[in-house]
């Protein structure tokens, strides 16, 4: 599997500051589901990117 890095996409790295205030509308996963997600990411890689705005606030992917 080929992974496109930000260098391949011509993007700059953005320091993640924390979740966007609207992210509170989406609850964090319960601890057991979060552990399963972490294990799945370890085994299979992260398939969905964490989306951040230019201010470094997480818009989507707080659980990842």
C-alpha cells in the first residue's frame, strides 16, 4: 500500500493544538472501544486522516 505523506501532497506540517470547540458535540469513545480502535490502527494502520484546520484544531478524528 502506498501512503501519501504531506511532503508528497505539497503540504506543510501543522502543530495540533487540540480539538475544535465544536468537536465536543461528538463524544469520545468509551475506553474499551478506544482500546479496540488503537489495536486496529496498530494492526492495520490509520485509514482515515485526522482533519485539522490551519489553527491546528482537530475537526475530525479526535478518537484517532
